[in-house]
């Protein structure tokens, strides 16, 4: 799968992300919903796996997904493969200019990758860090 590719269907990945995105795709079109505040977070939906390449070398696969949600309604807006700025950037770039201009605040974890995508595609939006991450960073040795 390609980083940032939406998980429509169950091919290859049979995780919760595929099911959530398939269900969300049936319910509404993202650009028709007025969204003012979004949240972006990553989730690992199963354990790390190793695959042998045709060359005989092993490749590590970490099954991460990034979820984008409407903070006012709790509605899932998108579920993407990976947790890099490219995935979130692809999703944000696919939104209409009007929908991007309406977003005022983006709540996320302290991820430089997410911040880069937000600054690139939502330059007027304020970035807010989830309170959980602020407390966690202060209490974790």
C-alpha cells in the first residue's frame, strides 16, 4: 500500500482502519461537511511483522494508521495508511480550498511530521497538542 492512500476496502489490511473508512465512505462525502476543528492521531492496529523480500533480506512492517476526525461531532473524516506527513498531506491536499479555509484548529500529538503537513496545507489553522501528550511527556522518565 502507498503511504497516504485511503483504506477503502479490506485488500491486504484487514484492520479496523479499513472497516472504519469503508463505513465512513458510505455515510457522507467529507468535503460536504462543515468542519472547523479537526484532530489527527496515529494508531498501531496490530503487532510489528517481518516479511522476507525476494532478495532474501527481511523487511519490518509497522502497521500504523492515521485517523482524522471532526472534534465537534466526533465523526471520523479519514483513515490513512502510515503516520508520516505525506499521508496526512495527501488527505489535506485532496480537500477543497473552501473546506481547508474553514479549519481553524488542528489538535494533534507533538509530531513534527503532522505539524509539517498542517503548516503546508492549513497555514492559517492553529495547532493544538493533545493534553494527554503534554502530561505523558512530563511524567514519563
